[in-house]
C-alpha cells in the first residue's frame, strides 16, 4: 500500500507591502487633519471676518483675527496639521500678511487632492501637476500687477490701509497706514531695498489713551522713567553717553562676605566707596556728559543711591536698566559705541541730541530723545490702546502694515484685492486645462476650482450669497474686467481698484507658492512612523 502523500508545510507568502489601503488611509487622515485647521480660521478671512478669542493655559486671553497668531497659539497635535501652522509662520516671515489666506488656499487645494485621489490619480502625478499650476498662477499674477515707485507715498498708504481694513483697528487705518509707510521708508537704505530690517523699527506698547494717540518718533524712546528725584527732566543740547559699567561699589567675583568688626574699618570702607564713585562722576562731568544711559546689570545695582545723589548734583539725567538686547538698537540710533570702561569715557565717545525729556504717556512715563545728530536708520513707534487686548491687537496690525510696505519696497509691484486675482487665475487655469491632455487636464481644473475659495469665503463672511457672488464675479472677469472684485462695504461686485483695495504682489505670489509646496509635501507622505525616543 503506497504511503499517503502529505504536503510539506510551506511558509505563507509574506504580506508585507501587500496592504494597499494603508497609504491611502494615512493620506486621507493627513488631508482631513489639515483641512480641519484650515476650516477653523476660514471665518477670519477678509474685512468682515470674525475674531477669535484665544485663552491660554495660564488664563491669559487675547483677541485677534491674524491667522499666524491664531495658529501659533492653537494646540495642534496631528503632525500634518502642524505643517499648516508652519505654513502660516513661513508666510508671516516671507510676506508678513496673507497668513489666513495661505491656510485657506491650502485647505481648498487639499480638498481638490482628495477628489483627485478618489478618481484613482497617482499622488506623484497630482503633485507634479500642481507645481506646474503654481508656476503658471504666479505668471498670471505678475501679468496682472502694476509697477509702483517708492516716491509715490499715496500708493504705499493704500496698500497698508487694505492690510489694516481686516483688523480690529480698521477704523484707525487712515492714521496707522501713513505711520507704517513713513517708518519703513525711514529705515530703508538706498541701494539695499531688498534687505529692509524691521528690527530697526521699535514698536513700544503703552497702555492708556486710544489707538488714535499712536505716534511716530524720529528718535529714541525708553520705556523706563529717568532715575533720581532731583535730576533734571528736560535737557536741551544733550551730550549722551551709553555705558556698560556700573556706578556703584565694586563686588567680589565670588559670593563671600567681608566682616567688618570695628567702626574705624567701617568708616574706611564707606570713605573708599564714596571716593570710588566720586571719581567716576567727576570723569563723567569732565567729558561734558549730561544724559547717561546705563546698561542693566544682573550682578549689582547699575547706579547706587550715592551715585545717583552725585549725578543729580551735576545735573545729569540718568536712564537705568537699558536691556542688553536693546543696546544694538540704541547704538545704531545714536551712532555711537557703548563705553565699557571709565578710561574710554571721553567727549569724542559721546553723541549729541537737540532734546532729551521725560514725557507722560497715559499711566507711564517715557524718556524721549529727539533731534539726534547723525542718527542711524532707525525709528520708534509708540502704540497706544485703552486696554491690553486692543493694544496687543493694534501692535500686531501695525506689524502687518509694516510688513506690507516692506513687501512693496522689496518687490515694487501691486495687484488688486477683493478676490479679483484669484478669480482671474481660476479662469485662465481653467482655460489652460482645455488645451492640455491626460492627468494635467484634471489637475489644472481642480487647482482652478480650489482658488475660488478666497472670493467665496470673502462673500460668505460679508453675509452675501457666495454662489451668486462668485458666479457674477466670474462672469465680469470673463468679459475682460480684470479689476472687478467683491466690495464688502457695498455688498456688490465693483471695480475694486477705484475703491483703493490693493495689496503687494509678493503677498499673493508667496501665498500660492508656499501653499502648493505644503500640499506637495502632504501628498508625498504615505506612512507615519513613530520613533522610540
């Protein structure tokens, strides 16, 4: 009888890489998470956008509709959603404005990707096609733009006003916009327009008064009041010295005590201290200095009571505790170098100013230095507000306006706002989709449709019918009215250029470019791996 044949146990084929659903699920999860972030701040877009009240863990409350600020303080856990937070931050660094728009555009593009993936298109094909769309969209924007001159101050003010119109302080845009323009033009070096540093503009927040009291100071402002009770509060033709050493009794490097047992030794210690401080004050008087700025010291008092008494006698105004990070700004403004030792405290190391005075501003007192000789390219802005929330939002809005003017200085071209550029891009890309073949035709069409989210959201936030508004806007652009946009004040489609709603070209181009780059990154991810550490 033949033995029964039995099958030898063959190990089952490995199922690795057979599971095709996992990359799809990961991609879908990433898209949904990122879309949730986009939807959260979509209502904040435009001049009729809503504000968000942000409550921090420590009970701090802030009110804002600035996309970058909202996302920075939002507690986001999903890694793909964090990419949209980084996208908003990148737009804030690159352009300073359009931080909400860039996230809304990214959310709409992700929705378009989701539909294309469901049709069976490959993520890499969509990604490459979107990159070509982005390049074409930037070309369309550049063709739409109109060049401007830096001498044309009115045009710069219009762009800054448009940026401020979507903020809480929109009523004060006529005051804040000229301040922003003048500040940026003051710090712009001829021939180095591409590298405007906003650190040369110091925005000081002062509680009290209203936003209308905000002022631009062509000089230096110190937030601390002058030291000393009998010291002068106003000095004309000032000689200013910036010192980095302390005018107080020296201390040992190591922390130890000196025990003085008898009165004679104690008198000797006090006498030595007195003569040491007197020597420093005499040197200050000899140099002709009558305004002294002292860097903050963490080891001991920058100016002792005895030193302050002597300085009051020689009629010298003292500003103590100048922060270490402010030293560079002060040096640039006064066109001087900080004096690190008494030996270098000479008349040639001092700088001159027409007026130094202590002024009251709300509940605070400031020391203001104006009429500085050979002043560097720096400027100070005192921002006022009736309460902390309004003050912080005013400072943020002012920063956005400064960034808008900086964009125009960097790239001297502007385009109309009110959803006009997005509709124009959508129409031209849709027309281009008819001329290309294969996957590109689908992707171009989807990209064009996604761009309509901006005018649609603008209309929705303004209480208009989004479908009817976007349809009419598309129709007007198809007839060749390239400057037709959504006028939220009148609730109709009008020539938006006549309404002075303009924005820098750089804001729109960077929004499209950065949003597309982020979408491409999210599309390329097919797995999320957790590490051990």
